[in-house]
């Protein structure tokens, strides 16, 4: 039987809009456990990581890195958890929370592979550093941090060196980048399939090229930001950007990843139930998780 461990990270401190801390609850409520068991997984739900919810602490901010200490501590814990899930030979599924949790997930996963590839499905690049970030929100920085760029306290979580190499990263569904992020992606020659390429090539071709591009990696982490979908389809996200993926494009993307059997860990982030309509974003998240892990109609 296929074995999977699921962990929730109910944290919204990587950005300034409250609400994504309720993401793990909304995804559980939408039936993720039952759906995975139906596909034949033995699912261990590790519950949620403890997160500081003290409102005084929430008011204290560091202008460059909002809620720096809290974000750092949560990611340190998460990296350990993800690593021990791998040690137990189980598939780690992480439910966010804001996208800053990718720092911990990727750090934990990277320690189990020679070359960890990362597929970053997101409207955004999340490759800001303190110098380029317009907001000081750490959820706009996790990919840069995993590549070894940014605050040393964050880049050195669970291992001092860079966790992934620029040539092992693929961004998909990108459509909003800050000026410094454009420079970063060009400088490091990172593979990006913007919405333009998706319109031009179609999602199946984009996924085919992605899988081919990462074929030298011995593990691949999928970091799925729900704002990659169009806000009409997934309104419950903190930073919506028009012109995104249709539900069907997002489904074929994960279905093809399942067929290629390359994903070794996954996280689904940025679901904000406060902004959602009747939990439809969390319900689509569960559809995406199930399809990634092998759910079939027939
Ligand atoms: N994970 C996300 N939704 N990131 C949005 C980042 C937005 C913007 N680029 C920033 O740095 O603040
Ligand atoms: Mn993101
Ligand atoms: Mn995003």
C-alpha cells in the first residue's frame, strides 16, 4: 500500500493579509483524507504544526522581513518533520499556510536527494530578496531562499548550502513579477513557462518539456500555489492575479505529473477561506491533490 504523511502548517505570517492560516482546516474539511484513502493510500495525518497566534506578536514587525522569527522557527520545525517523513519512507504532503513554508518543505526534502528538482506552480516568482521585495513579505521570497539567496538565518535552515540549483527549477503559470525578480530569473537562467507560453504551447506540451528538463533530478518537489489558478476559479487566495490557469489546465498538469511518476513530495499553499466562496478553492485543492496522487474517473 502507498504510504503518505500529511502535515498542516496553519501559518499566515509570511504575508500581511490574515486568513491563510485556516487553509489546512479548509482542505481537510473538503475531504482530503477520504479521497486519498479511496485511491488506496494509507494516510497518516500528523495534524498541524504549532504556530504562534498571539496578536501582540502579530503586531510586531520587522520592516524588511515581517514576522521573521516566527517564520524562521516554523520552517525549522517543518524541515525536520518533512525529513523524518522521508526517513519513514512515506510521501510528504504539506498543507499551507502561506508560501513561506516552502523554505522548510524544500530544506527537509533536499536532504534526501542528490539533485532535488522543484516545480513552482504560481502566479508569482517568489524570488524576491530583502533588497528587491516591495512588501517585506517572506512569502514572496521562498524560492530565492531555497536557491541560497537572502537572509542567512533562512537560507541556512536544515543545512547551510543552497537546497536547489537554478537549473533544477521550473516556474509555471507565472504572470506577475517584481522588477528585481525579473532580473533574478534572467541572471540565474531559470526556466519559466509564463501564461504566454501556456497559451502558446498548451499545458500538455509545457508539462512534457518540464519533465524532460528535470530528468536528471533524482527527486522532484511540487510547490503548488493556488493563486496559479484564475481568481474566477479559485477566489480564496491572498494575492489573486487575473489571467490564470483554468481548473482544467491545472488538472491536466497534475494528471500528467502523476503519469510520469516523478513527484517525490508536494505542498499546496495560499488557500484563504476568508476570501473564498463556499470553500470552492479548498475543494479544487483536494481535486488537484487527488489527481496528482493518482485519482482516476474510470
Ligand atoms: N506566495 C505568494 N502569493 N507570493 C506573492 C508575492 C507578491 C510580491 N511579489 C511580494 O513579494 O510581495
Ligand atoms: Mn507563491
Ligand atoms: Mn502566488
